[in-house]
C-alpha cells in the first residue's frame, strides 16, 4: 500500500449523491470516513456557497451530478466544484460519467482541466434502471417496456459493481489518477432480451416495444416532463443508443480482481420488484 493510498484511507471522502444508487453503495463499501454531500447535510449543487464547508479538510471526493452528467449545468457545476475542491486542498476527485454519451464530454473536460488528480468512471446502462429507475412503473403496471433502443445490445452493469469500482479507485491513492475507466457488465443484451429475462424469472407476460426517440420524447412531454428536458433526453438517446456501446470492457476485473455481476443474477435478486 502506497503512502497516498494510506492517506486516502485515513481521511474523509466527500460523496455527492450519497443517498443515490451509486453514491449510497459507494459510501457503504468505501472503508473510510464518508462525508455525505446532499441538501439534507447542507450541500446544494445549485448553491456554491454551500460547497466549501462540505469539502474543507477532506482527502478526496466522489462527484455524481444529480440530473444528467451531460447537461450544460453539469459541466458548469462540476468544473466550478472541482476548482473549489482543488483550492481547498482536495485534489483527488472521481467523477461518474456515462459511457458513450457525447454530451458528457464537456463535464469530463471541466474536471480534467481543473488541476485535480482526477479519475473518470464511465458506466454502461445501469441494470438497476429496470428495478429502481423510471422504467419500473411501466414494467409493473404497463405489462412491458416502450423505449427508443431498437434492438441495440447493451452491456448492462450492476450499480453495485460501479460502487465497488468507485470505492476501490478512491482507496487506491493515485494509482488510477489521470485515467478514464469504462465499466460494463459481462455480456451484451438487447433491451428486448433484458425484458425477456425479467419475464422468464417473474413468470409475467412482458413485452418490449421499440419506438423512435422523437416519439418517446413526445410521450415524456405527455407525462409532464418539461419540453427542454424531453428534447435533451431525445438527443442523448439518439446518440447513446445507436450501438456505440455494444462492446465489453474488462475494467471491473482489472480494478476489483473479479468478474462483474451478471444481469441474470440481478434479475433473480430483484424479482420481487416486478410483481403486481
């Protein structure tokens, strides 16, 4: 163990989104003192005057932007917070980004140009988007999934693996500094195949209906999503779900020394989520 690794282990690590899907799990797995950064703890991404108190005297920070890492607000917020962190002596920063999302590159650049000892973790589509995200209600009550993914195959990753990677990176000192790590699950599945696996385990009749991204955007507006947000999501989906991510990486094994969790294991563990 290097001196930098030991220093990180013995210091406080700020975790933004500490109640979210990756932040909460990273906080549990970290093995060091965690300082949650949330509104409940006096931190607000939209209020820079709250940042210094949260960052002061910390040794590292995990940055997870609360809406979408590809939004213009994310680039501005992450860049400003990173610069403030560096100014306060918190140089070790790890950012959760989205694999294949071109809109996220500006946010990554805001971090990498801040002077921090940075690591970017680019994650594939979360397996837990089916059990903890906005798709759940449609699967539970709608009897299937309508989504603009066509028959594209995706290496769905379990958020527990993302959290484990983040915790390992934060605890590894400068070993992963200056690197962009793309994390994926162990196999490729189309959204149709993913829904079929959920159906097989739950014993339910579940369908998958692919639609064009603009039509999906109109449906989002009908459900009350603000027009500008719906248009942004259409732009993201049109790029992100074009097949660019239909390949696996071995990063989880590289960082953790084990294979990533399989989507089938996730479905069996979460089966109760989709019961009517």
